[in-house]
C-alpha cells in the first residue's frame, strides 16, 4: 500500500470516527444504525467495515492503544531508561499528544456524557490497557508489579487532570505542554518541605 493510500485510509477512518461520534451526540448511541453512519460519511457499508470493525469501534475509535513496538521498548527499558519518563512518553505517544487538535478528546467526552452506557466499555478498555502496560513494565529489570502499578497510577492521574483541563479550557494549549506544566507542579509539590 502506498503512503498516499495509507494516508487516505487513515483520513477515511478519522472521518468515520468523527461522524459516528457526532451521531452519538445528536441521536444517542442506539439512535443510529451502521447504515446511517455509512450514509453520513458517504461510503458503502462494506467500505465502512474496511476501516472499523463495529459501530462501537467507530464511536470509541480514538481510545489509546499500545503498539507492539512501544510495548517492546518499555519491556527493554526504554526509551530513556527512567521508568516514569518512559511511561509518560509512551502515554503521550498513545494519546497523540503532539497533535494540536483537541477536538477528538472533546467529542469523546461529549459522546460519553450523552451515552453513559459507553462508560463501562471505556472503563474495560482502560483496565485492559492498564494491566497490559503493568505486564510490560514488570518485565524490566528492577520493576515489580507494585512499582509498575504505582508509576502508571501517577502518570494516569497526571494525564487525566491534563486532559480535563484541555477539555474545560482549550486555550490552555495542547496536551503535551499541559502535561509537562502539571508534571512540574507535581514535582514542586512532592519536593516541598514544611
């Protein structure tokens, strides 16, 4: 597949996800069919399923995943050799934090607000991802599951707070700088002496 074909494929998938989320917000998750989604994007049902495997994937398609390459890097002690920094950088990559566009996060937030039945699906995805990352981190020298879970909890809290801030006030900037601002604040709090 050529690079332009891959780009078109990715653009089509993004268009499908955006349309599915808009339909979920306006009609509710159960208020539209796959055929409605295909029509909204201007593709056939068959083409739609070349880009997503289900209606749920179309609606929640922007949820983060860890690639095999990222997992192997974490297992091997990379990318920097520092557990917290490695986990934070991998998380930022998974969240596509370098993209200036926060519309995906805002739409996903609005979808979940409008369709609370999807919270369980998102929660299950996050729990699976959490355990997978703990498994990869625990394969590193000197990292046991407790250490991996605590590092992941710290990164998760930092990311959650930063995403919430970006959604509440997009003028605060893209996700990566917001996370680094909050990380600096967290370090200041943790090193403060009374």
